[in-house]
């Protein structure tokens, strides 16, 4: 692990500056060979220096170089950061020059891996680094920052210490029962203690599972037969919320049509294009596609056309969504209403039209209420994140249950 690694730490594209980060034993020596400003090996830690990067006798770019000496750095190794101009060519050339002088290209995540292996951060913090980078909304960012600050690690460590203390007391008692100065450990006391720890862990898991939607988002399917107004609602949601519209080709099973931030959580809208296009897709296939979307969703928004009578397809969709987290939107309420309301569940029913925003706001409030978003936001944002962390906590919980038994 002692080789020196380098990588472009900023996104590669045209910008004002780019940062090339170098970490390892020879970081300062290597950059010093190609830097004209001063002798970096003689400079103090945590200082910044102006100069040029050169290759042979060619000036590559005008730069600012930061040197940070171990151990007070992100990786606990010597780190040099070269701030160069943000053009693709300049950035790549600076990296190439650094690599030609004795560094290896870092693998994805390798700086964080070193920080972890060198004991600077634990795995929860390492994962939090990724979560900060990938955060798509304020809540996800706050959860990740709490993780990075170590609040979750502290919580887990506290629970672990309680278990270790209990184990130690039990072992001492077994090994040295004859010693008078060893405090007695009774079953009653032990049971109380384990039950207390288990409760703490259970609460943490439950809270984290509820909080997960803050970081992963709510998988949302907008379904309904053609022409009821799904696209109009979607477009207005996207516009209203100034959403980041993405067309991510489905790496997994879903195609995500767009992302909308609502009340601190991200709605990941699942594509139900199948039931939208009537020209080249038989409606039956469309319904099948939307059924799949319904199955995968955490939230289903069923759109009905209030100005028409319910059709067989509407009824079919209502039937298929009755056991899901559903919001029923009766759209086109600006027109003469014909819909048979007595057949539409009253729970989570709202009315909208494309003429005003009231219905949309109501939809937003319903989602917040349904997923307890306001309540989650009042929490301290200390959650376990991701399947790995939650499943490990569940393993521990299972062992405690076993111990109690
Ligand atoms: P989709 O096929 O379900 O996605 O429906 P669209 O969003 O494409 O809408 C179908 C048609 O209904 C379009 O001509 C819209 O302009 C119209 N429409 C959508 N919502 C409303 C509404 O609230 N009121 C009225 N009067 N027309 C609407």
C-alpha cells in the first residue's frame, strides 16, 4: 500500500479549476520534480504555493499546489493537491505528467480506502463520503454529513461497549467465581441489560429503515390510462420543483423518468411510458407494463380523468393498487365532472387540473404526510444508511434475541 497514487479529484469537464490529488510517501517528492515555484520538500505542511507544472521543458499549466504532510491528512499519508486550470486538456496533461514521474493512477475510491485502512475513518464514515457525493437532496446530504462527522459510529461504538462490558463481567464471574471482589452477575441483571441494549438497537434499525427514503428516494409510479393527464402532472411536478430531469438508461430493472424533490425527499419517477403511448403499443401490453411499475413502487399515483366515466381499465388499475401506498388524483376537475366518485376510494384522494397549482400542492402535502417526512426531518439525521449497515445491525439484534432466549 506504500506506492503513491494520483487522480483527478474534480469532475472532468470545462470549469475554472481542476484538482489533481496525489497521496503517498513520495507525493511531495514527485510533484516537486515537476513544479517550478519553489522547493516543496522544504516547505511547511498545510501550505499553498504558486508556480507552474512542467514536463521536460514544456510548461503545462500555471497552478497552485497545496502540500499536506502525514498524519494530519485525509489518507493519513502525505498529500499534494495541484489546482490547475479546469480545461480537459490541461487537467489530463497535469495528471499524465504526475503519473510519468512515479505515481500510479488511483482506483475509484482508493483515497477513501486508504483513509479507512490507515485508521483515519471507519467504514460508516467511508460510506458517508460516497453518500455526501451522491446526495440528491438536503436530507440525504445531512444524513451523510452526520455519518461523516462520526455520530453514527459513536452510537454503534456505545452499543458495542455496553455488550463488551457485559460479556467481560460474565467471563470474569465464570473464570474467578472464588474471588470476593468480583461483583456478582445475576441472570436478572444480565437479562435486563441485554434487553436494554436490544431495545436501543431495535429503535435505531426502525428509525433507519424509515429514514432510508430520505437518502434513497421514493420509487414513484404515475399510472393511469392514456390521456387522463399523467404527463401533464409529471411535467408540472418537474417544473414546479425545479427538478433535475434525468434519462438514466435502466441499469437495473427500472427506467427512471425524472427526479423531483418533495419535502426533503426525492421522488424517483418510474417510467410507465407503456400505458401512455396508444399508437404503437396495444393497450393491454401497456397495462402489463404499468402493473410491473406498480409492483416495484413505494408510492403509486393513480390518475383518473374526472370529466369522464370510469372505464374498465381505470377499475382494473384501482383494483391492482388497492394494497399499495396510493394517492388517487382526479384530474381535469376544471371540466364538467362525470366520474362515479362512489367507486373511487376516499382515502388519499385529491383533485387537480392543469389550470392552477392547488392540487399539486395538496399532492405534495399528501406525500409528506404519507412518508412522515416532516417528522423525519425533525430527527437528528443520524441514520444507518444502506443495506450493509442495516443488515449488520439486524444480525446483532438477532444475536441479542438469541442471548435473551
Ligand atoms: P397522459 O396520456 O395521461 O399522459 O395525458 P396528457 O398529460 O398527455 O394529457 C392528455 C390531454 O389532456 C392533453 O391534451 C392535456 O392538455 C389535457 N389535460 C391534461 N390535464 C388536464 C386538465 O387538468 N384539464 C384539462 N381541461 N385538460 C387537461
